[in-house]
């Protein structure tokens, strides 16, 4: 059982790394267009919070035998912070202000959790407190794409819900769900069970609307085409003043 748990943990690290690297395609697009377009910065901030809290929870003086949990979330925290910096560079003022405010809030929350767990709590009480916090924020992170899913249903387009991000989120959540079950750790099992269900829901949405990926772009092109036709008609029509 210990070996199986270790193998699943390694798989969780691999799928977790793929999940953290999946938005690189999105951020290449943002840098190239010098605009965040309709992409939201909220999921990256919430993922950062999830990473740093779970990295803290996995440390030996909080919970034993969870170093694999700490390692991948530590790496993920660095990657997510990089994404946030890039997002802030190209985001419009309103979105930038919202992301900065949310970032300040999550860092304040994490510092409070770390301080309380170190200074006021010990043993199982410390583990329980940090575990509840990790599970809560992980659930919030998994719920953050709900707004994107709502936009997919509304626009019938998956343009702003990258496939690989949804795929790797599902695989990562499944891996850590199994890891949590093998460990008998409800703080890992519960949020990743929720994440697995939500990831599968995203993949189902993608399967339904993937053929409409260029729906928005085509609509814009059609509008411009109509405008051009109107201009041509106006040129062809004789001026009534000459009759």
C-alpha cells in the first residue's frame, strides 16, 4: 500500500506539473496580443493560494509523509506567481486592480494561517486547522472556473476555456483523490473529489461546444463583411442630387 501511495503521489506530481504549465499557451497569446482579452486572472490567484496552503500543510511539522504534496505545490506556487505578474502587466486597469486586491487578500490569509498554526497550535490540532484551510481553499480554486463554464454555455464557444487546462486539472484532481483515499486523508480527498467532478464537467462542455470554438471570431468577421457590403452598395447608388 505504501508503494502504491508513493507511485500515485509521483503521478500526482507529474499531472500537477502539466496542469501548472498548461496555461503557457494562454500567456503566450496574452504576451503576443499585449492584452488579457476576456481571460480572467482570478483562477491563477486562487490556484496560488491553494498551492501555498497545501505546500504548508504537507510540511513534516504539519502533517507527516506528505512531502510529495509540498514539493509539487511549492513549484506550482512559483509558476502561478509568474503568471499573475504577466497578467498584471497586460491587464486593463479595472481587472488589474481586482487581481492586485485579491492577491493582497490571499497573502494576508496565508500569513494568518501560518502564524496561527505556528504560534498557537500544536500536534493534531495544528494539522486539523491547516488541513481544513487547505481543503477549503482548494475547493474554492476548483470552483473558480465556474464563471468560465457559464460563459461557455452562454456563448456556445470554448475559446476562453483551454482544453489542456481542463484535461490536466481533471487528471491532477483524480490522482490526488486516489492519493488522499490511500492515505486516509479527508483534507486531500474531499476537495480533489469535487475537483474531479468539476474537471469532468468541463471536459463534457468542451466536447459539446468544441466545434463552435471560433463562434465569436466568425461573428465579428460576419459583421465586418456586412459593413463592407453596405459601403459597396453606397458607392454603387447614384447621388439623387444629380437627377
